[in-house]
């Protein structure tokens, strides 16, 4: 009992990583987490076929579950429960201003073994490309600090988990260079559920599974701030199990993660999406409407 209490305290303080506490799932019918993938963020790592011509070299049938924009109790909480019920570990890319008030929720995520990564301080509508370079960098560093302070009680100049995702996937050469110099890995995604759009939970899940069955594997982008997503996740996890998919959990480490290059004819979908968002936001500004946020 004393040992378990000590391990719990160390985990909540951020001194024990998820792999150190890996256990076999007690429910043999659950989806589970098939393996833990250590990722060394050094050297300017950038992955995700939606944005970059390389991604993690997953085996066919393997998926990485990632969630953006939280935490919010009404939606992140049920998602954490669904993941726990299926013994699945995911990566949450936190928005700092949301994390600031949700320390207990973040510590719950840590206790369940999830990875807490970063998604800027405020998720600006204009994306970081629409901000002056200094202001954009401040968005990143303030978010890193806010997330770590909320989750671990303190923050330093080096984030506990040096994983970052750009709002709208809108990177810049200047910010990518900063991330490479500071050992921060950049994560895009290989496929998404488009759950920022107004769809039912069933429609969202059907769309995601259709895309996944075509690609066969990959880093999946979801949003733990969307009610339809929170409602969908339990059914999604059961569907992944039924279809034979396996979940891989990302953690920072010293191992160099194997990568694979994009297929011939690859093109960035992100750039086309950003162009559409900019066009839409420009029309909204001209009409006096409030700007729409970036898709992700």
C-alpha cells in the first residue's frame, strides 16, 4: 500500500512516466493499448501526412489517438472515462487557457497514463501565421508554461512533454526553427474526423472509420471539446476493437521513432485548408461577422 501510494504521488508530480506504470488490461474484451512508442523530439521532428511528407512508421492496423483544444470537464471528462474503460491511452494537445483552471482533470489524465502535449495558449482564430513572429512565439511558450503548471504544479523552461501541435496546423519556418532548436517535436495528423463540423456522433464516427479503412493506420485527430466527439468515443473504441485496429501510445523518450515517407504524389492538405479558412475569414471581416476559428 505504501509503495502504491508513493507511485501515485510521483505520477501526479510528473516524476514517473506512463510506460513505467504500464499494466495488462484487466478486461480481456477491452481494446487496450497494444504498445508504447518512445519518440525523441530532437532534431526538428515533424510528422503527420496532412502537413508533412513523413509520419510515424506504424504497422498496418495501428492508430495513435490524439485530442485537441481541451481540457473541458463536460467533454474531456467523459472521454477520459471511455478511454479508461477500454484501457486505452491517448495524447491530449492542451490549450493553455483551458488547462489553467483544470488541474484536477489533468492530474486524472496523468494518473490514467495519458500524454499531455501542447496546442498554444489561446488557439488564436488567425492561427499563428496571422500573428507577428514574437507574438506567435509567445503563444507557444505561454501555453507550455500554463499546461505544465496546471498539470504538475510547476513549470520550467523545458516542457515535461516536448510535443506540440499548431492550431490549424499552420506552422511557419521561424517557429519550426525555434521548435527544432528547443527540442520540441511537431505533430500534425494522418487523418481526422472533421469533428469541428456540425455532424451527429454517428456521422462523425462513420466518416472517421471510412477514412481509416482507406488509409489503414495513422495518427488520428479528434477534439475533446466537441460534445459529438465525447458522445462518440465509447462507440468508436468498440468499433476499432471489432475491426482489429490496435492503439499505440506516444511518449517522449530517448529512442528515435522510425519514420516513413509519404507516397508518391503527396501534397499537403493543410495548405489548401488554410487558404480556404483565410478566404472565409476575409469575407467575414468584410461583412462585419466575427471570424471563424481555424478548423483544428
